[in-house]
């Protein structure tokens, strides 16, 4: 099931929320959390190239760290299908 893309306005709101929460880094991917239009998964990388997954809620004005993306934890891109 393809989810709707994150809009530019939503991305700006998410980035503002991350900055307000003190997070710094490069934003690599934004996706809606399934079943909601106000929660998002965000992949960020730091200066060392380490990527992490966060959950951002525009409704709760909160950012939660989920986990570091590595060999055991990967982020599935929109539209990717499992074999």
C-alpha cells in the first residue's frame, strides 16, 4: 500500500520541531506513520554519517528517537516491496 507523500509544509513543520528539540543533522527521508496524518518517521544523519530513525508527532509536538540504522535495523523506502 502506497502512502501519501509528505508535503513541503509538513517537512518544514517537522524540521522546526526537530530544531526546537535541539536535534541537528541532515534530513534524509520523511514518511507518514501508517494510519495517521500527523505522525512521521524521519531518517537523519549526523556529521559522521551515522543514520538514525526518529518518530515526530506534530499533534504532540514531540520527537522520539527510535534506533540507529545499521545492518540489523534498516529503513524501508516508500514503495519498496519485500520478496
